[in-house]
C-alpha cells in the first residue's frame, strides 16, 4: 500500500518538474540587447550612472558613507594621538 502511494508521489513530481521547465522557458524575454544599447550609448554619462535613479542613489549613498568613514578614521587617529589626562 505504501509502495503504491510512494510511486504515485514520484510520478506526480516527475510530471510537475517536466511541466515547470517547459512552460517557464517560453515566458522569458531576452533583455540583454536592450541593456547593451543603454550602456553602450555615448551620452556623456559614466557607465555606473546609466542604470537610472537607483544607480544614482546607490552612488550617492556609497560616496556619503565613504566620506563619513574617512572623517571618522581621521578623528579616531587624532584622538588616539592626544595624550590622555590622568585623574
């Protein structure tokens, strides 16, 4: 009884996997040529900003964190170089 049920489960899984692979491949559209045109276009923009608003926000956030981190490191070095007061 258990062998029959187990066999039916494996058969159902096999059919489901075949159906999933064949149907999902038909729905996808190749967007690579569109992206190539966008990034190869000569419009004076740097390549790291051609992706749009999201790229610009990520760039600004990265630059802000870099400047703040550099400032904090310089502050820490300056603070560590000062003699400590004895109480």
